[in-house]
C-alpha cells in the first residue's frame, strides 16, 4: 500500500521546533488553549479565542477551550446518552448493528482524523460530531419520516431542527439559562445543516464541513459492513461496485486465505481509509493553493470538503446500492411500517391525552401547542422507552 504524504501548515520542522521550544510543564504551569491552538492550527481553522461567545456570558477557562466545553456539555447531556438505544439503520432484525451512539463515536473519530490532518480546530470538530445526531427520534429515519408527516401542520419535523430545540430549550445544566448555552459557532453550524440554501452565500466553517464529510464516510462504511454481516447483501454483490473493487485491490493479504468474516472487516476498513485519504489528498492541496488567512476567508474561498470527484462518482454508486438493496430491503421495510404505525398511534394518543406528557413538556404546550409538544416528546424517546409507552398506555404490541 502506498503512503500518501499530505502538505502541512506550518512545515513539519517549524511545528516540531515550536512544540520543543517550550520548557517542560512544571506544576501550576498549564499550557493554555490559546498557546496550544497558536502552535497547532492553520490560519484557516476556527480559533477558539475568535469565537463569538455564548448567549449567556461565562467565565473563560484557560486550560479548556470554549469548544472543548461544548463537547463536554454534549457528552454529559441526557439526549446524548439516549443515543445508545436509538436505531441507526438496523433494529428489530438482529442485535448486531451500529446504534446511533456507536455511529456518532465513529463519526467523531473519523472527523478528528481529518480535522487534525488539515490542522483545523479538533475540539470544534469533536463537539460538532458528538452533537450531529442527538436530534434523532427513535427508530431512525422511519421515525423521522412519520413524525414529519404527523407534524405537517406545525412546520413538520427534522432531526437537525430538533437538535436545536434540545440544546436550547429541553436540556438542563444550570439555573442561569435554558439549554446548554453552547457557543455561537456550534449553534450556527447546526443552523447551516437546516438551511442548506445558506451555502449559496457563505459555506459552513471547514470544521462543520469535515463533520458532514465524516458522517457520510462513516455510514457508507458501517452500513456496508452491517448489511453483509446481517446477510442482507453478499460480498459478491458488493464486488460489482467499483469502490469495493478499489478497496479489495488495496488488500495485500492473499484473498483466498481470508475467512469471509475477516474479508468483510478488511473491506469496511479500506472503505474508510480510501475515503479519508481521498478527502485529504483532494482538500489539502486546495487549502495550500488558496491559503485562506482566516476561518472566515476559508468560508468564502469556495472549498467544499469532500472526496475527490473521481471517488465521488464511485461513492454515489455505493450509496445508490445501499439505498435500494439495504435501506429498502424487505426485512427493513416490514419493521419500518410496524414502528411507523406505533409512532402514529402514540402521537395521536398524546395529542388527545396531554396529561400523559411529562411535566416539562406539558409546561411548553402554551408556547408550542400540543402537536409540537407531543411530537417533541416522542422524539426524545429511546426505542425501548417508546415500546414501553406504547404497551403501557395504548395496549399495543410494540414494533421494536
Ligand atoms: Mg450521522
């Protein structure tokens, strides 16, 4: 396998010099985030000290940047913990699959790898990655689609929008403010995910774009892996796809000596590596050439983070395959219609019996109306809690 060398900013020698020039840390002499970022980040990164701050002002911490604090607030939130019992794609047909939480952790890991290599603000990347799916309702896209239908008259439902409802209204961490009081940059990043048209005027921060790219790299790889493991598609079918053949050609071990299990895992591993390498080898030279002098300049220089155009076509082919053969697989579709029926019943039940909503959401009915309060309550639920509510209050046999 050939190793790709990516251009660095500043040059590696300068970077090593800067890191080594500092005296060893003594007790009480803790490196500040400003020092750390001034040494490690490129000019196009979003520096923490340039943040536009929080709605409610808070005391700065020299050792932990505002974006590290945002990451920690997300990690400690109830909504984040609930991801461990929320569907990614596969539920109801096996207990072996990625959950919304393991998906999120994989996204954060891949996003940090890309962010670090492009010398972006890793702390911001990590905060955004951990945040990116916390607005998902139970039962994955099946849940999101049916909630959008139910809430048609009150602005529909999207997990990206609900993420903001969670972090600005429903989560609690202080008596001083509602929500998590996240930084402007993290909230704005979430707004750009809702309003894609904004991209026509000003692209999202590079850190935001890296998380979007990592999300897509991650689900393409793990959905392929899970789908083969669960027997929904075969490796022979995958071998029809150019991107999979490209991955297999990178495996140095003799293929006839690999067990199917190891072969599947090696394909999944290569699917990540081939995509991450493509992003880096495509984007790093563009950044070098355009050399934006600030995060704001980077948003205006036209660089869109993603795989190279050549790989993009192969990746799209894989995504079309996953859509038709996996996401629309008969086993998944049976489960989908069952849980959607369950969610419809719950939604209608809650709108008629608001007393079933927890106090926190009952208190919002005056502002939001019962439809949004009921829909948002459903969206907070884990798959298991949703099943229990269905069985307890509506006497049904749950779909999940
Ligand atoms: Mg995701």
